[in-house]
C-alpha cells in the first residue's frame, strides 16, 4: 500500500512540476534566465511546428533533457524512496507518450482539444498536458470547443 502511495505521490508531484515549468519557464519570464534559455527554446520550437508536417521533430523531449530529467528522478529516488523516484519517472514517460498522440491526432477527443486550445487559441491556458485538474485548480483551464 505504501508503495502505491509513493508511486502516486511521485507521479503527481512530477505532473505539478511540469505544469509549473510549462507555465513559468516555457511561457514565462523564468525561461529567459541564462540557465533555462535553451530549455525554453525547445518548447518555443514545439509551438512553432505544433501541427505542421515537421511536428515530430519538435514534439519530444530532447536527449539531453531526458538525461537531465531522468538523472533527477534517480537521484531523488536514491536519497528518498525508490518508488517515489519511479513515480516521478512514470509521469515523464506518460507525458512523452500522451503528448505525442495529442499531436498525432489533433482535435480528436476532449484531451486533444484541450491541448490544441493551448497551442492555437490561448497559450496562457491549459498548461497541464493530461491531468487537466491542475489547470482547474490554478484557474488556467479552458475546455475549448470544436
Ligand atoms: Zn504540444
Ligand atoms: Zn506551451
């Protein structure tokens, strides 16, 4: 039981971090700092090529991003609890897969529409990729419409 709690806690904490990262680094002033500039650029390019022919080239986390992020998960997991670390990593992996399909099939269901809204209608809304309750919680939610 405790194991599941650690996994879930890690998963949702990573989701919260990525929400904050998307809002304040990718679309905020924090991304203009020297350290985070290159990281922000990945997302700027993703927006530029979001649903066009070359979308695949910019839709995934780059290899150096994966090295950085998975190292953080391993280090945190090592010093706290292994299942907590796995929970963190589980969000990153599910993010990568789900986000890929949100772009592969744009506007095909409510989640795809939710993300499409962020890309094409209002980049200050819908920062969470699939746990939409984060946007509801922080007042940045828009369900979008066809
Ligand atoms: Zn996207
Ligand atoms: Zn964005």
